[in-house]
C-alpha cells in the first residue's frame, strides 16, 4: 500500500522536510520519514534553528562538548550545533543521494542573512560552510537578491551545490536560472565535470497570497467598486505565479543552451515550492501542495503540512493544468492595480529581515544558555553574539538596497 506522500513522489515531485531538530534526528524521525513517506531532502533556515535551539535543552551537551565553549562567541556555539544537525541529516539522507546518483538526498544550510547584498562575502561564507560541513549532499542556501545571483554563478563554477532561496518573482527566478547555467558553462570551458552539481530555485508561495489577499480585503472593506473582481482572484495569485514560473522552466529545458549542458551530464536546477504552509484558515491546509504537483520539482513541507497531506492531500498533475487561466489571474491582478511586482520585491527584503531577526534571536538565546551552563555572560571578545568586529560588519551589511533581481 502506498500513502499520498509516496504517490506524490511517484508523480515526480521530491518531498523535502522543512524542519530540523536534534531530538527528532537522534530518535530516528527523519529516517522514518525517508523510509515510510518518501522524504528525500531537508531544508533549514535561521527561523527553524531559532525554534530548535532556543527552546530546547537538547543542545546543552553539544555546547559543553565544544572545545573552549565557555569563551566561544554565541555565533560559534550556534554554528557548531547547526552544522552538527546538518551533518546528521546529511548522513540520514546519504543513502538517498547515493541511490539516485546525486539527483536528490540534500540538506540545506543558510549563509548569514546579513550578507544578502554582499556577493563577495556570500561566496566566502558559502565556501567556508561547504568545507565545514564537508558532505557532498549539502546545499548552501543563498538569497535570491542580485548579490545572491552573482554568488550563485561563482559557487556553481567552484562546484558548490546551491539552494537559492527567497524567490518570489518570475524575473528574479529567470536571473537565477541564467546564473546557474553560466556557472556550469564556466566549468565546461575549463574542462571540469558538471554531472554532480545540484541546485534548486526556492520559489515562495503562501507569503504572496498573504500580502495580496490583505490588499484585496482592505479594498473590498472600503467599498471598492471592483470588489467582485478582486474577490474572484483572492487566494489564486500565488499559485498562478508559481505555475507561470514552472511553464518558463519547461521552455528553458527545451532550449539549445540547456540541451548542450544536459548532454554533458548537467542536472536541471529544479523549482522548489517553499512557504507551503497555509496562513489563511479559510483555505484548505494542503492548498499549496495540491495545486503545485509536477515532475522535476521539489515541495518543502513543515511537519504539520506533511502530516495533513499524508492524511488528505490530492495527487494529480496540477502544475500544468490551465496555464491560460494562470495567465489571466496575473493579468487581472495587474489590471486591478494589486502591484504584484512591488509585493515580490518587498517580500524579498521582508524575508531577509525575518531571517536576520531569527538569527539575532537564536544568538541571544545561545548567549543566555552559555551563561547558564558556564556562568559566562559574554565571550572574551566582548559581544554576546559575535566578536565586536563581526557585529559591526553585520550591521553595516543589513539588506535593503537591492531586495530583488
């Protein structure tokens, strides 16, 4: 007997768990999902680690075991434990990676959100994390900003697997896809292999509807004469946007530039659907999974959404259904002045800030935990979070100037 998650995998869509936590890993939770629910990947981000580390004593032993833990910065303590969790997840996923020849079985670790507008620093940080984790089935996450696209090209050229996150607009995604191809082409020009380099483009979904729906509701509440037209596309814009991105992806795979790389063994940069948890209780809790099923894609699921889909999700090739209708929804959103482009730009900046805030929260929690465990209020360098130079650099790099490609 197959369950709905296994059917989803059989339809060609990879299932990645949007969750990581030490006890869950140690108790075999991920291995169980791999074996029973066809999960083939894991994503992490600062918000996930903030929930995992800041609200659990499961990491205390790891803090104590770190050499120099009493005088280490909160940043070093946090990173040591995040890397340990990512390595553990990579170990659980390695059989998947080996069985599929590197086409799946990845775990993601994010570069500091403070670097979102700094391509050179993003490249250095990504390469440092790549070396520190030292697992072939790692993907380093970089944001889908202009700097992130620049970093992607260089990292792919260097042979680093990359998950480009915080993509909302088709234009940003197209720039990222171009950077991925350019990185592969640079390797080919140097005579280097490209058959084991993987990348995904993480397209966020529900956050778009949250913003657009709020604008629709406000205008309808104010008695907008276009209220009926606005209501007709409520809850449909994010799905339509994602469908058009997938339609473009399919045209990319048919063009000569990609075909030349595929002939040398290149793996496509799959679209990944992120932010699939439903924010509006009026919508079905599996809406953003049911509506975006298609081959050569990834869906990332929080545990709650994964369990809901296993129970009552629907599997059919929805990504390719009614593309003309998706175009009409986007055209209607434009006609009604909902400003989808501006929303997408704002969501990138908002997303980077959310991750930066989560990073600060987890570093504060780690600093407090260090004081409890070691009786040390702050690191020898003077900052409870980072060393003082790092804190100043992070503040100066806070994103905002170039939120989107």
